[in-house]
C-alpha cells in the first residue's frame, strides 16, 4: 500500500434526517436509507484497500433526540446487526464496536459480541461502529482506567506517555485516523475520535449521507493523497 493512501478512514455520517425532510419524508426514512449507504460504502472501502473504516453511528449526545427517533434508531441498529453478517463474511470484513456499550439492552450487547466473535478471523478490512460514543467520555474513561491500574499497583504514575495512554482508549488495537470525512455541510468534529484524529486530514461534503457514493469516497481519498502531511515538521 502506497504511503500516501489512508490506512484508517473515519466518517461522520451526517444529514440523514435533513435529507429525508428535504424530500417531505419522516426523519426515520433518512436513517433507513442511510443504513443502506453504510453497506455500499463499506464494500467500496474494502475494495479500495482501506484497512480500517470507523463510522460515527450513535453518539452520547444522540440520546437527547426525541424518544420516538431514539427508539427507531435502536430498532434499526438491531435489524442492521442481523443483516450485516452476510456482508462482512462475503467481503472478508471484521466487525468491531467502540463506545460505552453498557447502556444498551442485553439483546443488542449480545448481538454485537456475537458478530465480533463470528467475524474476528476476517482480514480484508475492519469496520467499526461507534455506538454511544463520545470522544471526551473516551478520554476520561481512559484516565480512570489508568488511575485504577496505578492504585492497584499495575502501573506507576510517571510511566504514562502518549503510547501507553493510547492503550487505554477504545481504539487501542487500531492506528490513528488518517482521513476524517464529514457529510451534511457541517464543518466540525462533533466529539468524534478527538485523540485519534490529532493529525487526520479532514474532507467535508455538503451532500447528505444518504447521497454519499463510492465516487465521493474516491474523491476524498484523492484529496488526501494530494496533501502534504508534515506532522508538525517541515
């Protein structure tokens, strides 16, 4: 793989509800079509040679949405977890999930764990869903886990450095983000992979997530390849 090709791509899939509203449809329709776009982009990313694809699926802030929409999102998540295994197995994709999963029902947690277990031998790409995920929450939890290790004698306070701290993050077995994509016209990070995207390249699209295509993904990768990544150097 060429050095200027992104190894880890993360996507903020924004605009499902606004897209549906623009068509005179319910917001839930946008979430459903957006879930189909996930399938298309997952297959495209694997075909293009991306090693890690992480999708911002449900944030810690999404619980603030109307209860009816949250219920639909959780119902859609269960449907998609059932349907996704065939996609993963046919395309040699490993499944992963990051975030505070403890808040989900036992049914959803069992579905996530089962899908992780059944796809762990797949090697073409890892698709990770960020579920009940918040970047600030992740960093705070990493600090708590390190402090617990210190208290119980497994670590010393002065042993902490960036490499060690990264082992306490949800993404401890993944590389940092190379390319961050956001759809929907907004230009902000929205609490997504704050630590891991410190040197990511950002590409923003005005189009909504249900409209996002393989050609758009290629366009973002081409933009990434044309940038000079100096990581603070010259």
